[in-house]
């Protein structure tokens, strides 16, 4: 089995939900399950059919707590708990399987708890209240799921608790090097800083000091839109000059 990355744009704002599967253990991380949980669950089931084995969904990572990045989290987690108990679907039918943990940076907890109000503010149907966060990210924290090793980079500016995730290369398992930049850095653009807790100068500082110090060949996946590389943004992004 090879490393699997599936990008699933969800919701009207087309948040890039990432499905990442370790080729050794089938441990799975979802990044920003922001909306349309039924679509995300369908993709997980399709991957299971492709590899002929159940996935072990361990973590729901969030780059930040704006509604379009957390709106599907509750229903994804609850659906996986239900499927584990019933013996069907993406959790593999193991009633003893642990539910996936919800990860977020502590500085975005207030935003996270205001999910229904956030959605209503932007004219979207209000979401159910968010489930409690299971684990809070810390800057420079390292997390492993099978052969997938992640480093947490705190990159405030778009929101107080914005983070990016560097996934380290593991050549023995064909896990590639890449970074997930959320709404901090886009292809040829950067995230907005006019929302609550935003800071434009801090955002650019975060990008320069935490992302532009990575190798230029590193693929970068933003929270919306197409993939880029750190080198391209460092030389061409007009907002970080």
C-alpha cells in the first residue's frame, strides 16, 4: 500500500479537507473537515474499498477555528463513533476503536466555541455547537501517526491560534514532505487579517519566519485553492514582500 492523500473541497467556501493515510498502519488524519461530513465519510469509505481494509481515523486536525474549517467536525466524529459501534464503514466495525481526537490551538478556542454564531454572521445556516476539543496543539509539537510525522507551526495573523502542519518525508514508507498552510498562505496570496483576532503584520511575520524557512521545494497545500510551493511563494507572492 502506498501513502494516500485525498483532497476533498467541501462547503460553499470550498475548504480543502485533506485525508492522509499512513501506508504502514492505515492510521488516518483529517485536516480541516470544514463542511459536508457526508462527502468526507463517502471518500473514506471509497478509500477503504480501494485498499480492501478499514482505515483507522485517529485525528481531526484544524489549522484554525473559522466556521468553514470546523463546521463538519462534530458530525464526522459522531458518525465514526456510530459506525464503529454498528460494525460498518470507515472505522472498521471495531466497537473498542477510539474515536478520532479533535485537535486545535488553544488561542482559537473562543472562536471554536462560537461556531453557530460565526456561521450565522456570514449568512450560513447555523451549525450545531462544536464538540469539546480533545487536545490542544503546542508550537513545535511533534505528532506521529504510523509513518506520518507532523510538526506544528504556530502562525498567528489570520486568527490568534492559526497553525500550519509540516509533514516530514519518510522515504522508507513513501510519505512525502509537504506543509498544510490553512488560511495563512495561499498560492500568490495570504489569508485575510480583518476578522476578529487578525493582525496583518503578524501574519506576514509568521509566513516569513515559520514557512519561508522551509525548503523551497516543499509542496504547500492551502486551506482553499490550488497547491503551490514554498519557493514559489517566497519569490513571487506580492503580499509577503
